[in-house]
C-alpha cells in the first residue's frame, strides 16, 4: 500500500488543496482512530497512538495509493485537557463537517464497549444534516465476546437513531480484523455505489 504523509495541520486553513476525495475518521478520544489508521495502512506508528487519550491534536493527512486522503482527527470528549482546548477541538470538528463540503465520506468510529455519547449523537446528526455518506466503524472488537456483539450494535443503532441501511464495519486493530471491509466500503463510495443514508 503506497502511503504518503501529507502533514499535520492545526486549523482548517492551510490544509492541503482538496485535489483528492477525502475520508475522515471521527470518534471520541481513545476510541482507536490512530490505531485503525496504522492497521489499515500497514505501518505501525504512522499515526500517533496512545493509551493517553487526547493524543491526536492536529488534522493529519495521509494520501493513499495516490487516490484519496484519509484524515486522522483529534478525538472529542477527552476530559483531562482544559475546557478551552476541548471546545476548540470540538468547534474545529464541527467546522470541518459543516464547512466547505470537501469531505467525501466519513468513518464514524465507536468503541463497541461503550454507549455512544452526546458528542457521538451530534456527529451523527451533523453527518446526516450535511448529507455526508458515512459508515459506523465499531473498534476494539477483540474486547467484545461473541455474545456481547449484537447488543452492542443494537445499542449504537438505537442511541444514534441510525437508518437500518447504515453500513457497519467491525474492526480490531489489535487482532487485525476488518481491513478488507473498510477498504471495500471506501471503494464503493469512490465508485459511486454508496447512497446517502
Ligand atoms: N484491545 C484493543 N485496543 C485498542 C485497539 N485499537 C486501539 N486500542 C487501544 O486504545 C487506545 C487508544 O488508541 P488510539 O488509536 O490512540 O485512539 P485515538 O482514537 O486515536 O485517540 P485520540 O488521538 O486521543 O483521539 C490505545 O491504548 C490503543 O492501544 C483494538 O483494536 N483493540
Ligand atoms: Mg489519535
């Protein structure tokens, strides 16, 4: 997989020119965005991961196979940074989603063990309001037993009030599960096979 790191950008202005379709990874802090990027792109340490929530502080752009960009964004909801910092990341995200319509599609990541929070609900609403195609990506599947999986998915569908046709991609960066499904979905979006839900 050919991957080019385009850089880290603290604000929306100054990002790379939107010359490729753009896919964003959105999710609460610590839900596993950076780990998923590293797993998908096959390079450990490409995106910074941490036990310490709040690790990703910038918009990180990765160009994949010269076809599209994947963007690793700061997670929302991390309690231990200052309120001001939290609010500034959140408003960056909101602007990112409602701003200039350059986003092709989004991957909304949710740690399968936790109930989606208020910010997750807001993100989901913003995606639908902006008619941005999205898939729900359940992360850390290795932490759920077989028996816990269905209830976890049902809880996400109910809390986020998702349409039944919303794509669900089940992943574990640790156990290396779900890569083909994620890339398959991205390909469908790129070839026009995915409708807004
Ligand atoms: N068991 C398990 N742990 C995971 C998995 N993916 C990530 N983690 C762990 O979850 C923690 C957070 O992972 P990150 O990838 O840094 O999460 P993030 O969403 O990028 O976090 P922020 O940058 O703070 O928004 C780390 O301790 C990871 O090792 C997974 O598939 N399984
Ligand atoms: Mg991160």
